[in-house]
């Protein structure tokens, strides 16, 4: 698996990449947009874990720092012939609001988006209340390893959770217009974007699932429960792939934007023995 370097002076060009193991055929692609103050490299754990299950992962930077550049990079990645479908657009924090707006209004890419993953989706009703870096860290994540990484990373912009998410992103992010399956992953203890408001926003999508991570804080993909969050995402990806294969021909996944029945198949069931 490989990772491309983060380029501090050119946020729009910054992409981190994790690929499927050489012995495993690629099963699809995840394009993740980072949150406020973050750069692509902080998603190393998530990228490595999801790639190990056969998915190509590409992470781009913070759209609040370079909206036009990130938009262009997402469009390029969606049309990259080396990144196979199903193609899932994902975002964390402000990145989640950004990709929701893209999915609803159109990405401008030739290849369609087949699914959407929203982690810690903000709603505009609340914002971080942190008055210090320690307080911001506590609102972001309960994981001491990730807290240390953020604290010792000069490319992380401290205080960025206090930056408002652009209002026009919320206006454009009408999930009722998103015609592909949506997965929301949200920390139950998220103080930046409380569960109730986020759930109400996601419920507007025609095909959506809302997964609450017990004890989780705002950075759902980088919290102390990051393994659980990644597992939830992989289960979604596998079900999405099954749906795309069922709608396709000769083992080639179909583009889900044109599929009428977008209900994800069940691939596992939990029951008391």
C-alpha cells in the first residue's frame, strides 16, 4: 500500500493514497474529503484499514481552506481510470457537508458517485465551543494517539473547528436529492454536531442509514473507536458493491445513480444464540 505526501503550500493538489494489497483485486474506491483544519495524512489509520480490505482510498484536503481546488481534485479522482467503481464519496466534519452538497448538486465529473459516507456531519445548528487547543482536541477525539498526532503536526490548523461551515454548502446539501445509498457515521457524544440534528438531516435521503458510535466524539473516523467506525464503513462498502454487481452484467458493477431499487442487501445478521 502506498501513501502520497501532503503538500502544505498547495492544498488543492494534496492527496494521500492507500491501495489494495497486490494480491487482492480492487473492490472499489473511496474518495474522502478532510475536515476543518486537517490535511489528508491524518487519515492514515482509516486509509490503511479500508485499503487492506481491497478498496482504493484517496483523501483530499480541507475544503474550507481551498474550496475550488478540492472540488477540482474530487472531480479528477472520480474520473481517474485507475480508480474502479463503485465510487464512494466520503467526508468528515465540514468535508461531509461539502460532499453532501456535491452529491446533491452534481460533481461535474463524467463518472457518477455510487454512494455517500458522512462522518460527523455538521448541520449548522451548533459549532465547537472550544476556547483552547486542549478543549478543541477533547471535542474532536477521545483517542490519545490521535490527540498526540494532531498536537505535534504543524500542518494542522488549530482553532479551525470554530470556523463556520459555509452557509451555501448547507443550502446545497439537500440529501433528498441524493439518489444513491447514504451512510452516516456519528459519535453519540459529538458536541460539535449533536446526533439529533444530524439524524434529521440524513433522514431526508431516500436511501440512508445512520450509525451511532457509542461514546464517539466528533472525528468519528479518528476517535478511540476508529476500528469500529472503519468496520461499519467496510460493511457498507461490501453491501454497496453487492448491489452494484447485482445491477450490472458479467461481473461488472453498475453505476448506482441509474438503479431504481437502491436498498442495500443484508450480508450479516446478529442474533442471540
